[in-house]
């Protein structure tokens, strides 16, 4: 027998193919492909001496200790038993092809020449998982205890959540000491729920969701944990912690009420003793975005932009001031103010105040002065002053036909700047008045 | 000033008292310019190199008092380009501007005078005032004096110059005032002061001329720089004001 190197595909032909094959031959070819694959073979050419039951010349295909067929004749001919386009697939990764010829190829005294055959084989993946499912077939591979995952050339096993694959790569041992749940909602249950949970468990189910989310727990029916009439949970216990703070230990058949844990981190510790057939527990958790209190202004000049009916984590609000007022935080003037709702349900900054804009004392006017039109000394928003020049020596410079009164009128604006309606920030100018002596020479005597 | 009378405080609040190559006058323009005669800074028959200090006083009518007031430091001196220091018979372009280092604060005794804006200020016979701390009849004055003079007819001045066999330049950029019959006249020490006219239309005093030159003092004509012809130059020098 001639083993073929473990290729993933190849051809097998009769000796001297396509020349007529020799007589008196017995040759077995073993086709082997890598483990995890199966052999698939098909005849592309086939021309053997036909005979009833293929007694004289034949090709015999066998695999997995079974004969898959014995063939002779020509493709398309009714004589003998040609293989046609049949595909032969092994279970394992081997297939034998035996070629037998007798001492002659005569028909009615005439020697006949037959080309023999050309067969093509390839390795096809063996779905070890499928074979495990129909367990009738003898299992080539060890069973996965929980979950089987096939891939080209092999397969691997995994376990259901709460179990850990053992070293043998197939069996699963309850391992729930580090179960982590991070989805914003989901289910957590004891192993095998609602079938009885295994004994001797030390399970820790951690639910960790984003900061700013708060977890709500809702236990489902059935809820069954071994308990005792008098003693509180002596056998099996389900302990629940929120942010490390114990919020209860549960057992028995009465499911706990729904929880708002006000936290984004919950741990469930489930300990069981060596016996019991309670069906365990299951909970559904959902998250709710943490809320912040409705922002309230501290004075009537503060405006909250786009007030929302409700604010939750990561929401923010912008505070501004009425015109003429400015944001202050403590004594710090702010150009803008935004507060963000934090993950603990508080605002990251306290509400600011709005202080009236102060233009500061008006600039002094060279060769002139000013009076307050509004309250003397008050330089805040909408205060008004009137500049004037030291007449008669100086005169206010105006242009565009505006009067000195108009030119000299300034208002403290919302930008915190003293401004004249016509000339803006520029303060007026007092220009010397020429040719107006206050005591001009006078001559009386004539 | 010959034949003049004492000015009272506030009569001529633009009057400056200068002390450069001797006593001189000037007039305040705006609040930081002094208008004066170029020859007070570059006197004729003086070598051009000498550099006298320029002292400017303002705001009083008594020499003693005015010199007690702070001297006003001068930032820049502008001499009109037509002035010829070396031509002793030619007072063409006898005008200069002193820019003060600091603006002055105006008040009843310190006020600027206006500049002329039309020819009527030079009509014959129009009365103007000339004030100055210059000498009187051969005596130094301790007070600001003033006189009142009429603008004279050009031809009269020209023939008067001829009769006195004078070759001095009397150009269109000058005018003359006074009269040989009058005692009143400006005199040495008054140069740089202004011939001031009260413009009744605008109720303002206007400087129409600068005391510039004359033949002796009194009983004759006085010759003044005609300011109207230099207003553009003045404004250019004050550029940005």
C-alpha cells in the first residue's frame, strides 16, 4: 500500500494512466489528509474491464473500516458498475483505494485495452461538532461537555457562562467566581436555571456599567434558594452588594422586591453547600441614567438656556445673564458658564450669579468734566453721564451736526463700556475756544 | 508799545512773553502752539549758528508776574521757509511756530486767538489792537501795553517808504498799519505779538498780522506779516491737530 503524503488535495491514477493498465495487479493507495479533515474523492476518468459484479478488474473504495463501493466499466456505460460522478467522503482523515486487475482483458477472443482511471481527492473540513450531535456515530473526537465550535481543520469546546473549560479542553466545571456583566441591561441567573443549581458554588456575579448609570434589579420567578424555617439562610445564600455596600442576603422562595441600587456597580455573591435541589434564581437588570436636580438660578438676572424638563448624567446646561449683567463665580468673572451633570447625580459646578456690568469710573475729560445723569457714582449698566467742556475756554468737538449735549451723553453699555450713541467709546474732545477773551479790552472815553 | 495803555488781565489772554535774543511777543494758537515772528528766533544781522534758549511765558500782564509762572518748554520750532535771516531788508515769511512740549490749560488769562479766514480783515481803516511787552518811549515796559491802530492803505505805506528812501521789501505777504500822524506804534520787544481784530460778525478776536518790522517807532507805519497768506502753512505745521 502506498501512503500519500498528507496533502490537502491530489490525484490518484491507475498505473501507466492513460496508457492501458497492466494485468495481474493488486495495489492499494491510502489517502491521508491532516486530522480535522475528511477525504472527498471523485473520479474524473474511469475505464476498466466491465464484468458482472466487477469480478475481473475493479477499484474498491473504503474508509472508516467500511467499503464504500467496488467499481468497473466505463463512465456513462451500463456495463459493469461505473462510479459515475459520485463523491466519496470519509468520516475520518483516511481513505483506501484498492485497484485489482486479473490476468487478461479479453472479450470474445479479442484483447481489449482499458485506460484505467483518474481520481481527484481533496481534504474537506470535518465538522467535529456535527458528529458530536448525532451521537449515534461513534465519536471520533471527545465530546464537548457544553458548547462545540467547529473551524476548518479542527474544533474547540467552550462552556456556558458560569462554567470554566477544564484542561482536557472538553469538560466544564462550574466557575462563576468572576462573572462580569457590562451591558447596560441583561440577565443574571444561577447556573442551570431554572434547573437546580450545582452544589459547592462560590459565585461572584459583578455588574459594572458606565459611571452615570444606576442599576435596577428585578428578580424573576421562580426564585428558589435552599433555606431554613428558623435560621436565616444557613445552607445557600445570595448576597447583594451595591458599590461595596451590602444591601441584603436572600434565600427561600419569596423573590426579593425590585431594587434601585443607586449605583453603577453591583455584586451578587452566591454560595451553595454540597446538597439541594432548589431551582435557583434569575434577575433582569436594567440601567437608568442618573438624574441631576433641576438647576435653579440664584438671582433674577440669570438665564438658563434651553431648560430641560429633566437633566441626566452628561447632560449640561448653559447659564447666561440678562443683557448688562455678567456671570460671576465667587469673585471670578466668567465669560460663559456650563455645568455638567456628573455620574453621582450632582452638577460639576455650582450655579453662578449674574452681577450687573460695571463700566468703572468714566474716563476723565481733559479740559472738561462729567456729571451723572443717573445716580452719582454709580457706574453700572445703563448708568448715564454727561460730559461737558470747561466753557468758555473749551468747546466740545462735534461732527455730523450733533449737539454737544448729544456728543457728551454716555451710557454704560451691556459690554461694560461707556458709549456715546454717535461716537461709541471715544470720549469727546474739548478744543480750545479761540478769540473769546472773557475780559476783552474795552474803551469807554471817546 | 508806544503811546499805549496798560492791558488788564484777560484783555489779551493769547499774549505770550518770549525771551530768546531779547524780549519778544507771541500769540497762543490752540492749546499748545505759539505763533511768533521768525526774526525773534533768527534775528537779522546775527550769525545763524548761535543758539539762544527759548523761554516762553503766558497768562499774565505783568513781566514780573508772568516770568514767575512756569516757563513753557518748547518741543519744536518751525520757521517759515521763505524767511531770510541774512537779508536784513527783507522780512518776507517773518513767521514761526513754537510747539510747546505740553498743552496749556486755558483759563480767563490764557486763551488762544483765532486765525483769519478772509480778506476783509485787511480792509483799509479796519481797527486792530497790538499788544506787547516791548519798549515804550526809550523805556522798558514792565507791563503788557496795547494800542489800537487802523490798517493803512498800502499805497500810503509804499510812498512813505519811498519818501524815506527805504529799500525794504514790502510784499503782498505783509500789510501796514498805523499812521505817521499817530504816536501809537509797536516797537522793539513787541515783535511776534499779533495785530488782533475783533470780528463783530462772529464775535471773535482774530489775529490778522504779526508785529514784524518798522522804521523807528511811532509817527510812522508799522509792518505786519499778513497771516491770511500763511494759514495753510500754519495748519500744515499743526497737522493732526
